[in-house]
C-alpha cells in the first residue's frame, strides 16, 4: 500500500527530480522546445504513471550542464530558489526555448515556492510559463495562476488511471477558464477506457466551455508501477476513432496525440 502526500511545501526550498532542456512531446505545445523543471512528490497514484520516480522525495536531483547534452550534475535536495534560478538561467541560451515547463510529480505541491520563484524566473528569462498538472488542486492553482501563461491539466478516468477526481477537475478547469490563462485538457485513454466515463468527462468540460481543446492521449504501453502484474494496453485504432467521434458530439476540439517524445527516444 502506498502512502499519499497530503501537505504542500511551505518554504522557499523545493524538492526537485531534474532540470533539463527537451522537446515537449504532449498536448498543445507538442514539438516546442522547453526548459523542464521536474518537481518531486505526487499525491496521485495513476496506474499508467511513467514518472513514479517522482512519488517520493529523492535525496538528490540532477541538473543538465548544457541544454540537450544529457550530461548531468547531481545536487542535494531540497534546493533553494536562487540555485534553481541559476540553473534555469544556465539553460536559457539565446533563441532556443519557447517556454518553461513546470512538471512532476505534481508541481502544485510546491505552490508556496512557485509564488516566489515564478515572477523571478520570468523576469530573468522572459520565457512564458507552462504548468503540467493532475488538475485536482484548485486552491494551489489560485495561488500561482497570476504567474502562468498556459496550463495542461489531466482529466483522470478511473477506468484507466485508478483515480477519480471529477469534482476537483471541474473546479480546477472553471478557475482556468475564468482567468486569462490558456488551458487544454489531456485525457489518457487505454484499451480499458470506460466510454460512459469518457462521455461524462466531456459533459463536464462542455458545461464549462465547449471550446477548451481536449487531447486524447493513447497510453504508451507499460507495466503498471502500482500493479506489477498488470500490463497497461494501448487502445485499438477502432476504439480511438469511435471515442473521438463520441466526444466531438459534445465538445468542439478533440485531437488524438500520443506521447511523441517517446517516439524520439527522448528523455
Ligand atoms: S499525476 Fe502524473 S506524476 Fe502523479 S501519479 Fe499521475 S501520472 Fe504520475
């Protein structure tokens, strides 16, 4: 049985997994070049998680020496705001990056840190800030929303992830839609997707705003980090075609995009 993290970080230090430069492989920003700041800790336990190394706070983090080199220095956790700022500035060579990606784990578990860090990193790099999130912590989102340019929020289906957060997702998405932030929704689909649940998700999103882009992301097959005996199987082409058509009766924009960074064998 796994222990879930319930408290948010409250100091000006944060626990990181890594900082590196890469091509975004998912969602609305696919193909763009980003500086990734991967935060440690997550309070969800998705069956398909490909970042289960973030679930617990590691003693060390790794920082890429030069953007895209995959040559890393190792530092102790937690790290201070000024250290992180320095590492991001080192990555930010002229004309290379389109934005900074806050990823994890669940970056919003570090909301207090982000409230201090984000205005400083924006001023130092002039880069837009993009948040990747499980989409279930609206209180923490409200704290950092003024510093964000775009948000990619997951909408978890219990039939695929084992997590069901529909009420939290609705509150979170409403908050994004009420603000100036650009937002899209990512829904991971697998062979076990419950179509009723998928349609419920579309109805909830449509009630907030039918024009919010939805990305159906066929799961990259893997062995579940929660159930080692259970394989996570990608949906068939028939399923994907049918589910996209079903959802387009409810919401306007439904795109199907797999994890392209894995096709590139990227980190
Ligand atoms: S929210 Fe993301 S990091 Fe957390 S368990 Fe789910 S997939 Fe993994």
